[in-house]
C-alpha cells in the first residue's frame, strides 16, 4: 500500500487530498459544543490541511504520514502559515516508536485506518488508545464497503467496536446515505 500512495503523490494524483477541512471536524472544533483546544493527533495527515486548521484554532497538533512528499508539503504549508505543528514521517501503527506521547484530547483520521492492512490494525488501535487522554474524542472516516474492484479499503462499525470497545464508546455513526456515490461513513468515539 505504501508504494501506491508514494506513487500517487509523485504523480500528483491525490483525490483524497481535497485541501478542504471536512465540516465534521469543524463541528468538533467550532460548533455548538466545541471542544476546548488541547493536544490533537492527525493520523495519515497527508499534506497537512487539517493539521493547519486545528493549529490555527489553538490546538497543539501532531500530524503523521508515511509519505515523504506529503510531510514535506505539510511542512511548507505550516511554514507559509507561520505555525509550527509537529509533523512526523512515520507509521501510524507504531506511535510508540515515533515518540508521540500521550494526553491527546482529539484524534483525527480521515481515511487512514481503512487503508491499513488487517494485520497492523490492532497495533494502530493500541497506539491510539495509549495516546488518548480520558474523555478524548476520536473522529474517523472510512469506506464501509469496498468502493470498487481496485480499492481494498474499508472499516466498519463492527470492526471499530471490536478493536476499540474495551476502552472507547461509540458515540455516533453517520454518512453513507449515497453508497453508490461514495460508500464512506464517519465514526465518533470517546475514550473512557
């Protein structure tokens, strides 16, 4: 999978990188029940669109991606915006190795988990759980069914409940109203 993403960034074909912060994240940051800024972790941060958004709203943000071109672009964007989030090149299934620490009150994943091979997902869940503070919000987006023959990426409610159920509560699931267009859903979990 890493070869695929590296190649796509090299070719400049990144349909997952819209450059726009999703309204679901904006609702957590600025909405009626906005969270108090704290530490945020963006897993699979790409070129840093959401890292910058959170940092500009007072959050101390760490963004992680395994594609060097994506992290380089995120660093350029941060420098241009005169902000200094922590941007790490690395594997989101090895958060301890990256030294991200703990105490994160917000964890954000816009299409990262659903791309992680099955055999590494428990490590991802353990790392996220260890990094998150009690009461932390975890906002995840992913395909709930394979979008086509070529893309083998998906995450389901059942899987999230199985992998995170002992330490997290599933607060809300929404999206996917037009599965023929884009079979993705949002999942909001809260750390016990």
